[in-house]
C-alpha cells in the first residue's frame, strides 16, 4: 500500500478500525482512507448491507482488508456483540 506524502503511519498498536456509517457519505471516505493507511477496516452499517458490501469490495479490490458488519451502535449490547464477532472473523482470515 502506498501512503500520501506527509501522512504519518498509524500507531503500531492500531491494526484495525470499526467505521460506523461506513457504507455511505463521510463514513465511506473514512473507511477508504483507513484502508489506504494499512488498517483492516470493519464497515459497519445499520441497514444498508448492499452499500457496506460495495465499500468492502472497493477496499479489497485495491489491496486493502475489510469486512462488513451489521449493528445498531446506539444499542450497547448490539455494538459489543458486533465487536466480538468481528474480532473472531478477523482472526479466522
């Protein structure tokens, strides 16, 4: 992966990011940027599964690592379950 000039790499401890609303708008751009910076990205969506899968396809087609996950992050239990599930999926890859 190549980085834009002047952009520092992410801290060594940061290997992945969960982007809420990653299937559209600003969240989409943030997901793409984080993938370009070398992070594994979880594109979270509440209802737009197709949009999230499209974003995952774009990221992986350009050499990035990404998965999609559905969770209402306003619900603490749903967000926690999503986080645990994504961690398990990531370790299996």
